[in-house]
């Protein structure tokens, strides 16, 4: 399940997400006005970050190269910028 975030696909927009790695399925949902991303990959070697970037880009309708991880490389709370 992936939420539609196409209205946020404007250059310079900051998108904050909370990540849950090793989930049972990949999903991107809005919960209490916040974005939650569930990924099945393990958080080692940047694998989970890459999967999160891929899911957020798909929800925005942009290529993953247009998303830049600004903050939270090793944290569950991450901030992406649309370029």
C-alpha cells in the first residue's frame, strides 16, 4: 500500500518520514498527519535507506534520483528533499 503524495512533488519540498525496517511488507501510509514507511529490508549498508527512497519517490511520482536524503542516515526519522 502506497499513499499518493504527488501534490508534494515540488522542488525544494522537505518530506519527513518515520521508517520501520524489517516489516512484513513494504508500505507508505499517513498516520496522524505523519508519513510512515515500512520496508522489508534490513537496516545495514544503506539497504533500507535505498528502499525508503524508492518507495517515497514512487509515491511522489518522481525518479529516485530527484530525492536527496538530507537528515537521518542512521536514524528511523529521516528527511528527504525533492530536487
